[in-house]
C-alpha cells in the first residue's frame, strides 16, 4: 500500500511539473514512478507491489488474448457450425480456496469471454455453475480456466 501511495505521489508531482497538465501526463508520471519503484525496489521495499502490478498487466494481456480468441471461435460457431453439432453444457467449476473477491473476478472474466457464462455461485462460495456453448471435454474447459484466468488472478491477488 505504501508503494502504491508513493507511485501516485510521483505521478502527481510529475503532473505539477507540466505546463498544461493532462490525463496523459498523469499516466506518464505513473509509468515513470513505477519505473523508479522497479529500479529501486530493494531500497524502497516495493518488490511485492512491482510483482503484483506486473502480474496484473500480464493478466490483462492474457484476458485480452482469450477474449479475442473466444470472439473468433464464437463467430466460427455462429457462421460455420450447424446447431445440431454444438454441444452446450452446464459445468460445475470448483472455486474452494479462493476469496470472494477472487471468485468475483473469475466469474466476471468467464462471463466476459464469449461462449461461456457464469450462471450461479453456490451458497457456500465453493462452486461456480457455468454454461459453455460448445463443450466437447468438460475437463479441458476446467483446465483452460485454471491455466488462464485462475492462475492470472492468483498471481496478482496473492
């Protein structure tokens, strides 16, 4: 938390040094502040902050890639695959061990990816009920969620 405050302070200082401050200048200041925190992380004890921010950026790129691939797959299903060949299915995905915030992030990432949707969360917050448009292998769907979304979320939340 201290590193975040320091990064924001550096961004604001950079903003005040500009003749006509803009949002672009603030973002540039935040990027420069992050670069300073990265370079001086042993001195400023900002290793955890830098690791989490890099993990969050990596997760954003992974999510963007998955979103684009899912959109392309959905276009293929809509345009080229007859409805009789689709295998829609409801799945149960285990989320025990995740915090409520992590479950919320995971469920939104799943729902934002075309072709999958979070239908419900169990009362005890241990399972997500998912609907998958074309599910040839339920374990492969679960493994893909584990390898992309769950791993990425855990990288910057823990």
